[in-house]
C-alpha cells in the first residue's frame, strides 16, 4: 500500500525496503529531570496564580468561594455565590485569566519558535516588529470599521498583517542563510517605525470612540476581556500551540545551521515556511485581543534555556507554559498594585523586560567581541 | 500495516500524518519520490569499488565567476579520495556539489545511482554525511546532544536502537568523550572541529564528505582524523576529504584529485599524482617530492629560501601551463 509506486527503479540496487517503526528515543537523564521538575512546577504555579487572580482585585472573592463557584458551574458540588460575586467571577475575572493564559502561551511559544528559526536568541515578535505589524492590521480593522468576518475580523486582519510583517522581516534580515544580530535589530527598528506611522495614520482618520479603542492596542492590556474575545482567538492560538511542538526536533537540528540541517534530512525551506506561519498565527492571536505586549517571548525562553538547556522538545511547550505563567502574574500585578487604578499590562512587561533585553544585548556583544 | 511517515519526529506527528494521509488515500502525492512516501529506503552495504557518488562535467558559477568548469569525479566504496589544490581552486564547491548543495549550472551529480536531486532530504541524509568547513551552533547544546543530532536521519528506523552505541563510539573515536556534558560553545576551535566530526561519524552514512577536517587540529589529531577516514574506508564506506596538507594526502589517501582554477589537474594514486612539476605549476610555488627514507612514501616539501625566490621569479606562468601539466587527464 505504500511507496512502491513512488520509488525509482534504481533504488533497488542500493537499498532495501523495510517497514519503519515508530520508537521514541530515551531522554537524556539530568536535563530531562530538570525539564520535568520545571514543567510540574510551572503548571502548579499557573493553577495557583490563576485561582489567586480570579479572587483578588477591587472586589475580593475568597479562594474557597472561587473553588466552590467553579465546581458549582461544572456540576461537581460546591455552591453558587451572590449575584455580584458570580458576575465579577464569571463575566470579568475568569475570561481575563483565560485570556492571559492564551496570550501568554502564544507569546512565549512564538518567541521560542522565532529564535529557533532565526538561530538568534534576540529574535522576538515584539522586538523585531511583528507585534507592531499585527497591531497595524487590528487598528486598521477598527479605524476603518471593517466587519467582514464578524467577531473574528480583528483577529483575521491582525493575522494577515502579522504574516506580511514576518515575511518582510525574514526577507530583509537574512543574508546567505544567516541573520546578523545588527541586521535583525535594525530591521526591527525600521518595521516598528513604519508600523507606528501606519497606526498614527489610522488614528488620524478615526473618530473619538475608535481612538479610545485604538489607544488600548498601543499600551497592551487585558482589561477588555470577555468570553466572545476568548472565543475569537481560541482557534488561532490553539492551532499554533498544538502545531508548534511538532517542529521541536527539527528546530534542534536547525541550530547547526541551514545546510547541516539539510544534510541531516530536514527540508529546511518547508520547515521555515511552516514555522513562519505558526509564529504569525500565535502573534496575531495575542495582539488581536491584548495589543502589543513585548518581551514575554524574549524573557521566558531565555530563562528556561538557562534552566533546562536549549533542547526544543522541552523549550517549545515549556515556554508556552512559562509565558502563560508570566502573563497571569503580570496581569494580576497590573490590576492590583495601584488599586483602584490599573496599569496597562504592556507597560509593565516592557518595564521589566527592557532591562533584561539590555543585559542580553551586552552579553551577546561580549561573546561575539563586538557587532562587526 | 501502516508504516510511518518519513519525516515524523514525534509519535504524535506520526499519528497525525498517518491520519491525514488516510483522509486522502488514493490521491497520488504530487511529487514522485517526495518525502511523503510512507516507507523509507534504507541503504544496504555495497561491495568495495561500487560507485557511491559521481560528478560528470559539473559546472558551478558563484558571484559571476566560474568556480567549477566541468569536473568529473568518481567516488567508490572502500576508498579515501583526497581533494587538494590551492585556495579558490573549487575544492569546497566540488564537495558541496557532491553533497547536493551547490546550484549547478551544468553537469550531473549522482549519489548511490540516482541523480542527487531525485533523493528527498531524509533519504539523502541516510546516504551521505557532510562535515562543513566551520562548525557553528546557535544555542549552547551539550556536546553529547550535538553528536546525537547526527543520528536524526535514523529516527523511526530499526537502526534507531543503535543510537546510544553510535554516539558513544563517535565520541570515543574523536577523543571527546570526556567533554560529553560540556556545552559546545565552551569548547576551543579544535575541540569543536572534533565534535563536529563526531556528529558526522555518528550519522553512519556510507558516503562521507569532509571539508578540511584537519584545519583546526594539532598534529596528533590530524593523524587521528585521517586514521578514522581509513577505518571507515576499510569498513566499506567512501570518504572524500578536502586537505591542504599534501603530506597527509600522500600518506592516507587511496586517490588524490588535484584541482586548479575550477578544473581537475590530476586524479590518481598519490604516487602518480604528487609530482614536482605538477604541484609546482598548480601551487605556483616550487615543490619537491622526495621518497621517505624509510618506506619510500612520497614526502612533499615546498622549496624554501633563496632557491624558491629565484624559481618563482623565473617561474611558471598560469593557466596554459596548468593545462599542459594536467594532460593527459584521467
């Protein structure tokens, strides 16, 4: 039933055909253990933080009540709360937590994939302008009052613009199969500037209500989270998150460079196209609901790489988990440090992420002995 | 029974692909011989002397310059073929052409009997391993993981069970076992070169293409690498190795191919090819070839000092002389 028809006749002279079985090789020990411990730790922390985040805020709901109300909703005992508490928990807090998880996972995962594709630890959707590109699509959709795809319009526009931006950055910053750090960062500056100008142009043509809505993209925030918004990005984010781990092994090989990866049987062109698509999916879904949130995709993969090594089989799912954790924590902080006011989440991540980026730049330069 | 997709790296992907393939069963896949074939043809050992790779009239242009101007080379199982020649002669380009990398403007390259373009990347990876001139790594993988990457082509085949043994053997053969857990980025240039070689050895392809494997190495490890080449050839593999050290080529190669200005100037056993006149022409520097006092193997010695200066000044002119020296070609 198989390849008989597709084999060249000459192949018989040099090969033998036997069924191939699917076996997963054993993991290496110490690194593998670190990865498992980290995964378990992050998952536990994520659950704890999510519950905490659902309870804390301007209107406090005790943890016991949160658990009881959730169990009540899914029909596992527990008890309901009064109307205000129910409304705060299920209409405001929970969609927000779920959205933080989705957006964080998308950003963390996109960062890892991006760094793998470019073979450059400084690549990140925010830094190289993909987030800004996707935001142009989203802002354009709002300012022009587009609604051709209903609830999904903003996501679709963000995706299209994000994809175009990834392709542009990729084409501009690669030379001879390599991406120089300087070229990448400069490309990011140019793309960010152009995207900023386009967003400014849309604001110029927008009316007041649209301007308020647009201002939210530029700061990056989860404050407008609703269940319809969660539904609008869920397919995009899930598709990206489920597809990403399939490329982990090949990303490992890509670290050797494009030619050596091809020598080891990776179809580099195809891999690259697929990964760029996945990155655009993930970034678009994050930007469409939360605006531009930078540095999560830079910080999370880096910390995980330091802790558990650069193997992508852990790093890809791990950075999704870590990104979710960071964003839930960040959103909780953004909501609670200045009660009753609320800090924009994008501002907070940039405040923490920028010094880290600075440190990373210094370290990369020291290692390379200058930018050359 | 359902076989596994060629490119699968995880079980989940395998299932997913098997499932999606089930959806389109009966629909022929667009490219014949493309990697979606549900089985992979694994190479079997061939008799010594069988042709594993050949280049016929290969031409390559890079940046407007003809780097290879019609080169014929045959690579046979069980032999070490050394590619030598001055800088810019086209050695690395010829190696890249044999590997299926270079964009040829003419000629043909066949690997294991098939045109190189007809193989899919995964199938080609089972048939030839390539050591690049310089080894780099984007992320700090530990040495053992880097060497294990060489086993990637065998994922999903029965030989996958030998992964651990092959990795250990390759680490030991290149004397890097002691640094197996250190990150690649923390190694010296010579150590990196040996780790890269270990990765290529672990791939266990019947055709080895090595681009200057000895360039960064000390004397002891240069000899070690060439001994490894000989061992692989004795085991029935074919080894093509780009060398600058003509002494190493003379001592270890079965055949030496001398390249000059994109053409093959000579191709044959070291004793026939490594001659004073030919090498002096090709390298544009006077060279003497002397028999070793013990054993008589050729020793290649560049003429140094005053004599050399006089000889170069009076010395050979370029292209025409090379062609004259190259004839008759084999």
